[in-house]
C-alpha cells in the first residue's frame, strides 16, 4: 500500500481501536506503517483519556522499535506502558508488558535486568494462580539462566514450565526446544536430540515457524557435536532456509554461526569464514551483542587455523572484551542478588546437605590452588630457560673471542672451531625457535584452564553463601585475571620476536590520542591530566603494531604509577619531534617514579620499576623488545624537576 493511500485511510478514522486494528494488520509486513498507526492510536487515546488503549498503543510502539533493533526507544515506550498499567491496576496488561520488557533486555544481552523483570512477572502470576501464565514466566527465566551458563537453574525452571503447560493442556514445543539447548550446552547430546525430535514430531501445519527453526538448529548442533556432519548440515541448512523464507534475521544469524562451526570442523575454512562474516553483519545491524561475541570467538578460531596469528589474537582480545562487558563479575553478582531477593520474598529456603556442600567447596578450592601452583611452576621454568639462553649467548660470545685470538696460531684449528661455532649457532637457533613455540603454545593452552578457573570462581560466588569462602574465591579469580594478563604479554613477546616489520605511513597524532583514550578507559584514572603535544608528522613511516606496544605500555605505566596524593595534580606529557634523521618520542610524568635500586634493570624481563607494582614486570621489557625490533633505542632519565622521563629514538 502506498503512503498516500495509508494517510487517506487514516484521516477517515476517529476511533483509536481502528488504528490498533490497522497496526495488527501491518505489523508483520510493514513496520513503518505499523508504527504510524500505533502512534495515531496513542494520540487519539490521549485526547480521550483512554488509559487502556494508551497502554496498548505504547506497547505496540515499543514492539516495533524492538523489531527495528532500537533498544532505548523500545524500552522507553514499554516503561511508559508499565507505569500506566500499574497506576490503573491493569493486571493483565502489566504482566504482558513485563514479559515484553524482559524479552527486550534478554535479546540485547542485558541479562541482570531481564532476570529481575521476569522474576517480578513470575511473582505477579503466582499471586494470580494462573498455571499457564506461570509457565510462561518460568520459561523466560530458564532462558536467562541458560544465557549465563547456569544450566542447573535453567533446567529447573524449564521443567517446571513443561509440567505446568502439560497440566493446562498448553503447547510445550517452545520449552522443549529451550530444554534441548541446555542439554546441548551440557554435552548431553542424546538427551538434547530426544527433546528436539519430540518437537519436530509434535509440530504440525500450525507450528510456529520460529519454533521450527529453533528445533532444526538445535538438532543440527547436537548432530554436529556427535560428529554426524551429514545430518548436522541437513538440519542446519533447513534452519537457514526457513529463516530466509520468513525474514527472521536473528534466527538466520544464529544458524549461519553454527554452520560456520560445522564448515571449520570439516576443513572448509573459506566457507566457514564467509558464513561467520554474514552472521556478524546481521548481528551488528541489530546489535545482537551475545552473538557478536560468539562470532568474534569463531573468527579467532578461523584465523588461527589459517595461521594468521595476529588477526586471531586481535579477535580473541575483542571477544574477551565484549564477553566481559556482557557477563562480567558485577553482572553475575547482581543476578545472584536478584535471585536471592526473589527467594526471600517467596520465603523459600534452599535446603542442601551441608557435608556435601563443604566437600564440593573444598574440592573446588583444592583444584584452584593446584592450577595456580602449576602455572607458577611453568612461569618459573620459562624464567629459568630465559636465563639459560642468556648464559649460552655469553658463552658463545666468549668462544668467538677465543677463536679470533687464536686465528694467527693455527688455521686448521680455526676451521675446526668455526665449524663447532656454526653447529652451536644452529643449535641455538633451533633452541630459540623451540622456545618461542613453547612460549606461544604454553601461554595459549594455559588460557583455556584459566578461563575455566575464572568461570568456576564466578559460579562459586553465585552458589556459595559463606563469606569467608566467597573471599577466597574472589581472590582466586583476581589472581587468575592477573595471570591471564601475564600470559597475554608473553604472547605479545612471541609476536614481536616472530613478526616482520611493516613500513606504513603513521598518523602519530591520531595514534597517540587513541592510545590515551584507551588507557584512560582501561585504568579508570580519569583524574590524570594528559598533555598531548604530539602534532602532525609528515612522511613518517613505521610499524603501527609495534608503535602501539611502545606508546601503549609507556602511557599505561604513567597512569598506573601516578601520584595518588590529593595535594598533587597528576599529569603525563607526550612529545614527539624529528632530530638528526630520527624520531624522538618523550613520555614524561610526575608519578611516583622508578625505584633507584631497580633503575638499572627496569628493561629486563620480570623486573619491576616500583615496590608498589603488582604486575609481573613485563611492560618495559615489551617496550624495549619492540624498540629494538624497529632498530631504535630507549632510555630512562629524570628531568631537572625530578619527573620521570622515557625517551624513544626511532629511525624516521
């Protein structure tokens, strides 16, 4: 229908219910027209003081914005509808709006708010005693717990929903699919397939297409995880085709992601890359944060298979950052508090066997301590290997000097010694190569157990009520986070050692601003004043990745070791200029400075610049390594005012 015809039709209507009928007619085919009619219904209802129609219109407008991917606009209209419903005691509309508002927060990965809203909805429905309504709330709560990997609670609420739906004779297919997803995540694929196949058997011509897509997608995942690739591809392709046919973008993005995993496992890497990029395009358009995060992890795996370790590392860092934003420790604690508040309102106590709980807690603590000890041993071994390599280098240098001194004595002996030296150099090169590979693979492999350890600590903080035990797990989690930072820096060392220097034009002014902004955000020290005096430098070429490592670590140290006294205004100043064919880059700050005892060793690996440092002493070592890779040099000094100054000279 053309817009002019729509307007002509609208002008002939005086009743807001007529506009709502037109909204219902157009909502599945033309979102813009549906939004127009819902807005007109709202205007007429406001003029007549029709509160019930205002609620319906506000809910309809919120629904359209939700379909368009506009979270804040959608939430604003849902909140208005909820406020009017509560004020006028429109009980049914209040429950309906709560359900929509909870689903909105769920779809945009705001899980703590989604859980809070769905629990509030459940409380209302339990007060009314409507089993079918209670089942809907239980299903939604189960989905939230599924998204935060608390599968035990998810399964509890989903099974409760199925029992209630069975009692009332309602359709159970959607909840069966959700239950199948939980068992898929728990790797109980036979149980998961049983639920998916049950859904496909129950579905008839009236079955919701979105539900059918979920069933095909879930069964495809189960077949994939049991290595039945042929059946997995058939079911996943069916999910993709149905999603395209019915214009369901969110379902299409998820199915494309799973098909990418299948192609990667089958060795079809390029096809896997195309599929995940297509999925990511949809997710970014509609801001599906949870699936943007999963696609970043998949891209990291693909580029790792392609041996493009730099891109793989970049995507892994992006995944870690976004995943922490979606499901960080604060959100987990907030959700645990929400669940506890709900249970308190319902006056229900969770009774468990105390001895069994203590045993499980001690086991987790023991495993965590063992993992930390193992990681400490590995780091010590790496440190010893580095010392051994230095000792070997010194011995080789001494041997070379001896050969030079005896060069005029016996030519044959020189040739023999030269041969020995070449063999030793070859052995050293092999040792260095093996060491680089060992550092990379060991650091990469340890991150998996560290992630598991952090996950275990987060789960423990949810389940355990004893404060002392919670303190232990909180400290373990923070220790694991610091170890993860150390491993990331070890990976950067490996990256620097094995990278080829790129010569590209550098916008040093823009790069410095980006690094200052990023470090201000990461450190959280917005009170540190930054004097960025780096301007435009024409025709400057260098390796941007190595420059980021150099400038990023120097600025990070300036923020990290700033003077925290209230009597001092902390600042850091950045300078850059050309001098004698070189680029001179200065980073100056008025922080706590470098301990005099450590000043001669600050650029060595595992050396700390200050007694208050809680890092592993890798930052300045990384800077020195990157500077030397660019054939430059770095020095540390103090200004006439006693401020800390680092100077980097690079070929211009």
